[in-house]
């Protein structure tokens, strides 16, 4: 099997619009969560959300290109430009090679709502405009990035709920391991507009700790009361190792293992067996022992049952070997379709800069989180291998094991 | 709306939306070529005109409106 390495990263998130900004936010423990008054006016139970600015791409992309892009495609474009630049790839390279594209995305609600509003009001479909169809399809990110960058390799959107971004990287790694592709642009994108999470708010999944937005996302804490929705986009360029060496690419890390499983159980409540299986598979496929893992980036979203069952799964696999476990969602909220990709980048930034970001708001453990080593302050230490979990509605699970490569 | 006013507004709205210099919009110029419209952005022009002037260009009429003058005349009769 061929080796898979990461040669470029880019991000657009509530913690920053570049790797440098995001690294600094992780280091200082910045929260990206705010209270959005518009959501309260709209009747939301919780007005909490991550704050993500929509990039203005006028003058960067043509009018037509922008017309086909919903917000999450714009985030993904910016993240991908940064990732390609860092990987040393330009348009000339893309034009001469078959580069693939696998991106996690599992909704595009805002343009669909706007089109339906137009049809209801005007009784005329033409008035939806030309962009509505391309913006509202689930594959909007890959169709937009694929045409903007003129990519000619595999082109697919991966929809695996909140594990979409992790599955995109994992599936991409499999295609490279088997020699079907040399390079794939992978990532995850998440829309942030209120419509996209209105029905999610409706099932009381969100924290209502509105008096202190930065305290609302509190993974593993005993007094957590729900997640905070977030978003943006994160891109990683994955590449076959020899291919990367040959072109003199900056090799950042190696994707050692991809584990996956499905719970075959409840649609929203996760269990323990499914995630445990995913963790074990990723470690086994990485070909390493658990002692070699220096940090676990948990999926933990700040919901009661989700965090509890993940803590149980981690304990089941790692036992009393107390590896630092944190959830960067304490800073970002739940970046959902993007999370599996962004959390690989957050973890790599920490790995490159010798720290583990604080699990904010972890003030009191519960029975299960007490068995894990969860720092609520930043830890300055070096680690060279980490494991990242992503679990989604419907019981889809993905785990990635990544190791630093020093050049 | 006076016709001169209508012409000025049409030119301004189209130039801004399709990101062209307003000075290249002249009565005899071809709309598709001047605004660089393809079949998709033509749909956007119809939606924009409806939104700004309350006039929906009917599909059968669209093919006949080749120049800006034809568009001004079409709208002047209906707006």
C-alpha cells in the first residue's frame, strides 16, 4: 500500500481566516461563539452560533462563478486557495495533472429556502435565477471547486453528517493508498446561516447558555447543555508520499489510519460500540500501538449523551493510559460537515507548535469524563501522533490517525 | 417613469449586476455580447429586470429582444 501524506492545509473558520490566525486562536483559547439577535427574532430556542464572515470574492472570481456559490462554497474556495498555496500547487500544475476532489458537505439550505420563497411569492421558477440550482445541491462545494480549479480527478461530495469531513479525508487516503490517485483536495464545509440549523434548533440540541456565549460549548463538562452550531471550511491536500517527495512538496504529516463504522442503532443518539470499533480500526490500520498516540481530538460536541458515550468509547480502547483528550469544539462550536477536516488541521497546528489547546469550560467532570485526561488549560508539550474522532447522525463514525513528518 | 429615466436605470442596473462599464451599453449594442451573457446569466437578467421593474420578459419575447433599444422599448410599454 502506498503512503498518504498531507502537503497543504487551509482554513476559514470562526477562529481565523488563515492557518496563522487559527494557530494563535487555539494557543490563546479564543472562543468563536456569539449570540445572534437575528436568530432570536426568528424564533430560535438558542441564538448561539459561531461567527464566521462570508468572504467577498468580487474581483477574485467572475460574476458567474460567484453566482453559483453558496456561502460554504466561498469558505471552501478560500480554504482551498490557502491549502494549494502552501502545498506549492498552482493552476499550471492542476492543468497538467489529474487532481481529485473529495469534500464533506451535507446541506445547502439557504439557497433552497430562497428559491422556494421566490416560487411561492412569484409563481414563476425563472425568477429563482441561475444560481439557485447549483447553490442548493448537496454537491455544491465540489461542483464549484471542481470547475473553478479545473480539476479532472475524482470529484465527489461526501455526505456523512457530522463525520463528512473525516470520511472525505479517509476515503481520499484509500484512493491514494491503492494508487488510483496521486493527489486529492479533501476537506469539509459547513454553512452558518440561520435557516441551515433552524430545524436542528427545533429538537433542542443547542445550548441555551445565552448569557455567556463563550461558556456555552463545554464538551465533557458535567453541566453541558447542548452544542453550539458553527461552520466555515477546511481543506487538506493529501498526496502519495513518493509523489510529494518527487515534486519537492512540503510534507506536513502522514495519514496513518482511517477507521469507520456505523452504529446500526438510533438516528441521533450515539452508542459506544460503534465509535469504539471505529477507533480500534483506525489504530489497527495505522499499524501502531495506543502508546504511540500522544493526543486525542475528540468529537465531543457538548451534548450529554454524545460526550458520555465518546468518553466511554475512548476509555474502552485506551483504558487507564491517560492521553490528553480535548475537544476543540469548546472554541469553535460544532462545525458539523466541516469538523472532521478542520479538526485535523487544528490538531496538526498544535502538533507543529508543541501545544494542546485547552478544552474550554471543562470545570467539573462527570462520571465518564473523569476517567479521561482532559486539560482545561493549554498544555505546552510535544506530541507526534494524534487520533481524531468524528461521529454523525445516523450513527456514522470516522476516526483518523495522523503522524507528524519532520523534513 | 419617464423613458430617459428608465433607460438610465436599465443601464445602471445591468452594468452593476454584470460588472461591465456602463459606457459600453449603447442603444444599438447587442445585449448578450455586451453583457457577456450565456444561457444561464440570461436567466439572471430576466430575474433582475422583474425585480427592478416589475416586468417579466416572456420567453417568446426574450428571443426578439436583441439590443438595448429593444429592451428599453419593451419595458417602456409595460413598466
